[in-house]
C-alpha cells in the first residue's frame, strides 16, 4: 500500500493502524517518490533476525575458508 506523506500527516497513526491491520506493508511517498516503509514490529524483528543470521552465516563461511586476518595491519590493509 502506498500512502502519500500528506495523507499520513492528516490522518496520522490511525491511518497506519488501519493499514497494518489489513496486513499491508506501508510505503510512504513524498512528492510522488517512494521514500519510507512502515512494517509492524513483528515483521521488523523477523527481518532484523534474518539480517543477523545472514551475517553469521557469511562470517562462518569466511572462517571455514580461512578468509580472515588475525592482525590489525592486515585488517586495515584489507578494508582500505
């Protein structure tokens, strides 16, 4: 569901509650361009958990493939 910032400004949290209850993610458009997304907290927490899990999987892959450095100089060189 796409909502104009003006509608959100006029109707506020009541509008968000109504749309979230329908099971929709809400995209806020500003001057006709999609700019923000509102999701309910449960979905947000699942997304954050997925992000953390993916980072863990990537870190473990690097560890198994020995794709890491144990000294600060090598680390600095790698990120520069």
